[in-house]
C-alpha cells in the first residue's frame, strides 16, 4: 500500500499538478492514502501514523526539500521495511534527474513498476539526511578546513558539491579569475589547454568541514545545515523506487 | 593514514572513480592513497600513493614520498619517488630526492638532485631509452644501480 505525502502548494499550478497525479495514480490502480504536510501536522507525524497503519511505501510529491524530510525520517526511524518513492513536481530538480523521469505521468508509472534500488545517502550532523547532491555556493570565496581520516585540506572555495556516492568537489572561481594559474603567455606559447587548477576532488565516506564565515549547505533551494558540518555517507541505506535504466547503468 | 582502497574493500564494492585531484589553491596535510589516478596542483605535506598514475602539476609542491605506476613531474618534489613503470620529469619539474623506476625520462630543463635506482620490470631486463631532443638517464645493466648526480640542462 502506498502512502503519499505532499507539501502545501507554493506555485499557482502545483495544486493542479497534485490533482493530476491523484487522477493518474487512481487510473494505475495504486492510489493509496494522501496527506498534506502543514505546520499543524508535520511530515514526521504523518510517517509515524503511516507506519502504524501498516504502510511501508512512502511516496513524496513535491520538491527536493520534501524528499530530504522524508528520507531523514525514514533513516532515523530505522524502519527496515520502508521503501521510498518520489514524484517530483519539477523535472529540473536534482531528484527528478536521480529518479530518471521526465514527466509526472512517467513518475507515477514508475511507482507501479516498482523497481527498488538501495541508494546511498549523506547524514549531516547526525540530524538530517540527503539523498541528492549537497551544494554550497558563495559569491566571495571563503576559507575552509576539511578533514577526513588523517588528512586535512585547507584553502578557499566558491562552490562545493558533495554527492551521495562519496564524491566531494570544491572549486574556486575567484582563484582562476585572479591569475594565480599558469601565466597566460605560457599557455599561449605552448598552446595547451589549461588544466582545471582550481578544482579539488576526492572520495570520502566521512568528513568534516569548517568555513570562515559559516556557510549554508543546501539541497535544491532548501538549507539543510550550516558549517561547521560533519557528513557521514551511508551506503545502500534506503530503498528507493527508481527507473530501470538507472539500475542497469550503475 | 587514509586509504580509499581499504574503505572500498570494507564495504564490498569495487574500487572505481575519477581519482583524487588537489587544486592549486589547496594545501593538504597527510597521506593520499588512491587506487585510481592522483593529480596534484597544490601543496602536499605527506605521502602521495597511487596504484595508477600520479601527475604533479607545475604549480604543485610536494614534501614527501610519491609512488605510483606512472609518475609525471612538472612541479616540485622534495622527497623520494617510486614509479614502477615510468617516471618522467618534465622541463619545469624539480626533484630533490631519490628515485626508483623501471623507465626514467628527464626532459631538457628539468632539475634532479638525488640517487636513482632501477626497478626490474616483469621481463627481468633493464631497458634504457634514448630519444631525440631529450636528456635521459642511462642506467647500468645491474639489477639495482645507484648514482649520485645532478643534471640541469637548458
């Protein structure tokens, strides 16, 4: 049985989309119970209620932020039978790309096909879980200290991306622009493509980040946490309904 | 010491990925170990160990030992280098330390101060290379030979 949780509509056409989704799910024969999170009853409270009623598949309808809330609740509840699905309201969202769908109808049909994959996630500060890329972007570069195991990295960044597969990428746009890279005459003389000197990339399952000043780390447009930050990657931590192509590609 | 390969094995997943890159604006303290390629453009105080290729960029400064199957040096290394298959020191490369490799190429303009030793390849033979326009290190036929020399040519 499927338990669907949506958010209050933000844009004018979102309620129409949710109604369309309900209609498609009913046609597909997988209409379950619907709930809309609100200040009076949160996502966490709805999930507790869903588990008590015997629902094991929780499907979010909305944006990346809702997916994060549901994933966090499922992870911290440690409910072993729980399976998560998602119907993104916008295909431009990170989660839409992760699920692998290009339309609302396709997202609904995926739920019926029910291909389940164990996905990795990132646990931030032991408080919140991210199943899509984390990002931190600043206009003016900020200093950072990043530690993983016995390694310490220091430097500056303007953009940070952390992926659930453990990949961490830091980039400094300002460093490239201020000419600290190879002198231009060298590049022209040798006609070589300049390497991406301001990019740092590595793989880590746990790491901590401090920045000066404190920076926000986001999923989509939602702020998940602020630095200082500890990130712990959990491998194959959540069961997620996704598209067959994604399964075979990986 | 941080070992990516150990972590991969611990979780039962095959080792794969784009490797490690240290940007020119970053300083690293500690030891990098990666089963994949490592590229350094910044400063490292510690070890750099790869099972594949290690590329030291022009802006890189390494204080510590470097090891890999193939090591290419365009920056500064103060420490030993072990390159199982090949070590190439490019014109902007500076190496202060001992090296051991199966195949050594020192380009014109490079700086190398230290001892060199030959690593035996799988065929059991030591090979020397002599290419046009390059200054190379000619090695003896003994299994391990060492020489103390400075070479700096323009």
